[in-house]
C-alpha cells in the first residue's frame, strides 16, 4: 500500500463527506425499529429507499453499482456481505443481520453498516456481534497521523483472534469521497508499523467482517452474495473515518448514540 495514491481532503471537502456520512447513518437509525421477526429484507430495502429519496433528498448509491439491484445489502446469519434483499428472505427470531447502506449527497458518498438482532439472539451470536464491534472500535482508535494501516488491521485481528473468531481477508475497507471505492484498501488484519502511513485529510471506511468459524468464504451464483464456507455466523460493522491533526473523526456517527456499545472517542 506504500505506492497507493491516496487523496488528501481539504476542510471543505471533509465537510461534504461528513454531511453524506451523517445521512447514511440516519438511514440505519430509521430502519432500527423495523428489523424484527416476520419482516422481509425486501421490506427493509423499500423503507430505506423511500427514506433516502423522499426524506433525505439523496441518491441510493448501491442501485446499479456494478449491476447491484437494491438500495441496501442485507446479510443475514452466515451471509458475510452483499446479501441481496428479497421478498422470500423473512427474518426469524434470533437472526442477526447486517444492513449496509450508501448514499450520494451533492456528489459525495456516505457509506456505513450496523448489526441488528431480530428478536433475542443465542449467546454465541451476541458474542460475535459484540466482538466485531469491539474490533471495529479498536481499529478506529489506531487512526492518527503517522500510524499505519497495519496498526489498524493488527488491532482488529487481535480482538477477533482473542475470542476465537476469524477475520475475512477477501474484502476490506476503502477510501471514499467523490468516488465510492477508492484508495487506500484497508485490510482488517496486518502487522504493526506496516502498510500505508496515515496523513491528515485521508478518508476511508473500516468495516471488519468476522466469522464465528473459519475465515473461508464463497460467492453464490447470483454474483453478489458472499457466505461462510462452513456455514458459521458472520458479523460486520462499518464506519467512515477521517484522519485529523491529532487523531480521527467518525463521519458516520449514530444519531441515537452508541447505546449499550462503547463509544468510539
């Protein structure tokens, strides 16, 4: 990653990215009470679409992106990422689901995801979701000028392995701004001191995918849905962050706060 060309954003550009990020986070806040047993992922997708277009006056970024057909990715249980919403996918009691949404506002992209419980999950599922959030937080806390992306990945990997979980390596975080997926690639594993050295003004996502079982994944025939090879549960959280003069700022803060999850500060 040392040779990657990574954009350094101005304060005005960061403000535009911040505005887009907050809108994306607002979508996930809006959908929270609707994630419950008996609801289809298609129902959730339509709610998010209509809210983005009608309430936020923004553009759903995922529709048509490399042919993706829906507004959100809805990844349930053993689906690692890129789950396509469907009328036939009905949430059941105890399911865990990641909802990943991206919006475009005034040409700038906001991208974020959260985990949800449809009813009460089993203890392993709750532990996986909590550990994955802790890993996200640990990775974000490494962000500062002079740190490296290896520091970020190592922090994430350490938390996952501590609890006996594995880190998906095929998918990673990414630079974002006026381009949806840009440099740098943000791996969720690594060694301290290695990789791109961070500079003030860099904007990127951190979005670890953690499996309860082995790290192997496979893509289904629809060309999008990625599942665990061993059918174990998978969890993911995602935030956009900008490197500031003395640390970081989360550009996709939750409007309702972090609730029972530890604040990222």
